[in-house]
């Protein structure tokens, strides 16, 4: 019975656009729980789950893990949090993710925070991140960009057509991006 009384904001944008960085700021200022779908998948892989090998292979190829796996992890994390306000970071990544989440959970996002950034800038950020992510190599980064353009941008377009997208210029310095983010969150808080 989580469904109707929760607030969900989807945080979308290309690989390296700053989703995780800005979500950490939003948590501190606005009391949301941050759920990164990518982080949940990486933790599931590390835990030795039966899906571990599949998740590993998908992430290495920049492909999108089947919805049922990701949605289960998101639902569990929402329940365990005890909170009713969530930033869902890096999900939904394709039309199937979007439709499955909506039908399984009955939740529609309050709005979609969209971090807009050039591919050149995102590539530079990912190549200098140095956090040991197995997908931060140039071959995988190119595949991630391709999947983003082909599968994830249409989801943003879908929400844009419903008037739900709040677009942020994410190429600016971290503090300036957060100023723009704050302006989006202040009215709903
Ligand atoms: N940085 C951040 N903001 C900056 C700024 N304004 N100026 C300068 N530098 C800035 O930031 C990236 C780097 O840039 C950091 O070093 C940061 O300090 C710096 P970060 O905040 O980490 O960006 P983020 O958008 O979170 O980048 P991330 O790499 O996490 O995005 P992805 O969308 O690629 O990764 P995610 O973890 O979401 O997904 C990884 C893979 O998991 C996918 O490719 C896919 O295979 C799989 N996946 C699914 O299958 N399904 C899902 O639902 C989710 C993921
Ligand atoms: Mg991230």
C-alpha cells in the first residue's frame, strides 16, 4: 500500500550528466530518499544474486536490464526506506521500463528532472571519474551514449509531451546546476 501516497521524481539525463551528484544535494535539502537504479543493480550483482552475471554483462555492454529485475529492486528499496519521497535516478531508461513501472506500481512521477549536457562534456567527466566503474571505459561509454539516444531520450520526450519535464542546463559547474535544481524543488516542498 505504498502507491498512492508517495511522491516520485524521475531524475534522467545522459551518462555522466550529474544525476548522482545532484541527487545527493537534493537529499540534503529536501528530504528525499535517493534511489539510483544503477547503484541498486551494481549492489545486487555484488551480493551474489542469481542475476549477477546477467547484470554484469548488461552493464558492460551499456544495455538495459529487463524491467522486472530493476523494478523489484526499486520497490524493495522504497519499502525499506520508510520514506514517502523518492528520487529515482537513471530509471526509466526505455519505453518498456516506463510502462512496466507504471503498471506494476501504479505510480506516476510528480515530474521528471532532466539534466541536459553535451556528449563531449559527459565523456570528459566519465573518463576522469576514476571510481573503478567497469563501464567507464571509452568502448562502453560510446555504447551507453547510443542506448541513451535511441532508448532513453524517447522517454524524456514522452514526459515532455505531458508537460512533466523540468530541464536543467547540466553543463554548468555543480553549484550553479544545483541553484537551478533548487528552483524546481522549492515550490513542491
Ligand atoms: N560531475 C558531476 N556534475 C558535474 C558538473 N556540473 N561539472 C563538472 N563535473 C561534474 O557525475 C559523473 C562525474 O562528473 C563525477 O565524477 C562527478 O563528480 C562529475 P555523476 O553525478 O556520477 O553522473 P551520473 O549522471 O550519475 O552518471 P552515471 O555514470 O551514474 O550515469 P549512467 O546513467 O550512465 O549510469 P547508471 O548507474 O544510471 O547506469 C549504469 C548502467 O546500469 C546502464 O548503462 C545500464 O547498463 C544499467 N542500468 C539498467 O540496465 N537499468 C536501469 O534502470 C539503470 C541502469
Ligand atoms: Mg549515477
